[in-house]
């Protein structure tokens, strides 16, 4: 049988993660031409905020970067603007000169004064709340625009802008210092707190809020989602009212987004549910792979004949392992060498097996592999047929060298009404 290289590598990978699930990181290729030395050498270690937008109205996306140099954000870095010249991002002192260090928080680029350019709103641990108006050449702090927001407790972790009252300008919903949401209407020159619009909105911490027309009635509705829960609110033209049929789940530092995912002309809402948290121990069952992102039921079913979940790192028994597993374990050996390895089984001496592998390698380097010639774990399956009922029992048992008996680590039962129709299944016990 000819084995595809992709399958072999996938199986080799799973031989490792089925015992211990490690974190895998990947590096994106860096494009040095887009990074000037100021951006490359910037020291934004944690709590970074990145904003992208056409600040100077030249038709391309510019870049704003702020953050901290330490995990507790005691040393906030200055905020810098990098203009896009279509070949690189270059720091611009004119656009950056009035910006201060914001610390841990968030930002927003939006045209709040309707003059055709993007203004800058910042909320952070070092600044509370600041609005910088874009005058076409630089950002300038505007105390008039920000005054009512600051006095009402603005300056926490999240803000969202949209034309709530359909009057042609952008209004603001701000997560305040007490985790309550405050609505500020834009009257063309200042944000004004409007208690009527915000009266029904609940509270949540570590928010990721959105405004979009999810009921397709021509106005912006509001989605609240955070650590202590979430809810959706209809815009009825004069205030927000909670949708009793549209609860939104919460979670700690969740991530969410929106878009028309089913192409039916309305906006759908996606939210990452609370992730499966590893038990800080080896997997107990192959079925746990279904909880790992990227592993569909179909993938798990295809892998099931070749993998096992055992309570500790265990040598692959060369005497009993299928050719597919051996090909993944010794992936530098050609298929003909694997065939020879299998045909000369059983092996009774570990040293002689190692010598045989070196002979089959014919000078190529063998991968570091955890293999042996004995097994300590055995999977047992017993099928019982009584009339039209069939019961299948599976168990994993352990028998260590030198021990007379064995231990049952788990067992499960499956009852079939007929050879093809499952009736019930008991979990491992």
C-alpha cells in the first residue's frame, strides 16, 4: 500500500499530541520594507492598541500604535502615528506630536464632526478619555467634545460608535468605570449623555460591544457582551429595549464579530463560546480530540484506527503497530523499508531492533522516536448477541512487566437494536 506523505506527517503529529497537547505557535513572514526602524524597535510589550485608517485622506491606510512596556502597564509608551507611503509605514512626528501615552485601553477612528476626515478617540488607564480632532494636518485634543464623556465616568475598556438616532452623525456608547453602558448622542459639536437611550442597557466587564441593524428595520441595534454576560437590544427610534428572545452569552475576554455569514441579506452575529479548558493531564479518550479546534468528527473517525489515548507517554510497540503508524514514527524511511521492518517481526531484542533500523536507514538520519518491543496497555472489545440485541463492551487494561494481574482503566458499553441501528451508549466508566 502506498501511503500519502500528508497523511504520514499528520499521523506523526498526532502521535505526540494524543499524549500531551502542546501549544503550537507560528511566525508570519515579516516584510521589512513596511517597517521603519521606529516601528521595528518599538517597545510595546503588552496591552497594545492598534488602529488602522486613512488619517491623511490620501487613499491608503495609516497606522496608530500605543501600549505599555510592562505587564502591569505602569510604563505606558507614547502613542505614535505611522503614515502609509504605499511602500512602507513611516513614523510622522507632526501627526504624533499631540498624542499622549494611553496605557491599557482602547481606541476608535471615526469622523465625529462630519468634516470628512477621521478623528481619534482614546480611552485608557493613563488618560481616562481623550478626543483628538483631525484638522487635516495633525490631531488636536478637543476638550469640548470630550467634556461630557469624562464627567460621566467614561474611560474604561470599550466604546462603539454609530448613528443611533438616524440624524446623520455618529453617536457614542461607552463602557463606564462601573461597567455600565452610557449612551452619548452627537449634537454636531459635543457628545451629550442621554439617559433615555441608555436606561435599559445592562452592565458587563471586559466588553466587546457592537452596533448593527440585526432586525433589518433601518436603525442600529446594540449588542452587549462581556465577562458577566450579555444581551441584545432593539432600537425603537427613541431608546434601546432588550430583546427577550435574543440572549447573547458572555465570557472572559471574549472575541466576537458580525457579518452576513449565510448570505441571506441580514447580519449574523458570531461569538467565541467559552473554550474547552484542558484538564492539565493526558487525554482520557480519543473522543477528546473533537474538542480541539480544527478536528471535525470526520477527521477523528479517520484517525481512530491509528491512535490511542493513554494515561502516560508510552513506547510504540514495533511488533504490533500497523504499517501506517510505523511509517509516521519512522517517517524518514522509505515504504520498502517499512515493509521489510514489518515482515521480519517479531523482534525480541531492543538493541537488535535498533541495529535493524539503522540498517534500513542506509545512512539517512532516523527521527528521534519513542519505540519498543513490548506493550503495557491493551484495548479489549467483547461483542454479545442476544436475539436482535447486540451489546459491545470496550475496555482499556494495563498490565505492567512483572505483574501477575492487570488493571481496568476504563470500560464503555454500546447497545444495538440491530447490527446497524445504535440504541444507547454508556460513557467510559
